[in-house]
C-alpha cells in the first residue's frame, strides 16, 4: 500500500507528499531526516492521508493536490466535495495550476 498525505508545518503551511510507509515517513520528518521544505518548519503534524493501491496512484494524487489552492485543500480535508467542485470551477485571481479534477482521488467522484 501507498499513501498520499498532507502535513501542517509549524509555520502553518501545508506540505503534500506520498510514501509506502506513512508512520516511518512522519518519523523522518519529525527528526529532521527529510531535508527540504519541512526541515526548517518542524514540528510537522499529519492532518490528512489517503491510502492508494499503487505508487503511481499516490504520486498522481500528490501532484494533483499540490496544484490546488489552500482553500481547496482544506475543503478536501473536510470532505466537502461540493466546495472542492465549486473551487475547481471558480475563476479566481489566483487560479490553480492543477487539473482541478477531484475524480482522480481514489474513491472520490466529482458531482
């Protein structure tokens, strides 16, 4: 099994990633073993995760989510798919660079 996940960093920012061992990966973030974005933003907190069947599925979901706005990520984490869909269709001043498709996330279908 693989996982796509979102961490909340100490500065309030979000970090999205994927792994084949969620517990180990979170431990690596907490100890500073993972260099990069989270290294200077510890501690981190796991605030959302979803199991995926394959690494390709997990990576695809990660890349999709990384393209979303903060509001859209927060709506997804709440399970508010109506709001996710609305935000995908909105013509905001800062459009998402992601596809806006929620149907790529396992088990979720955009209405």
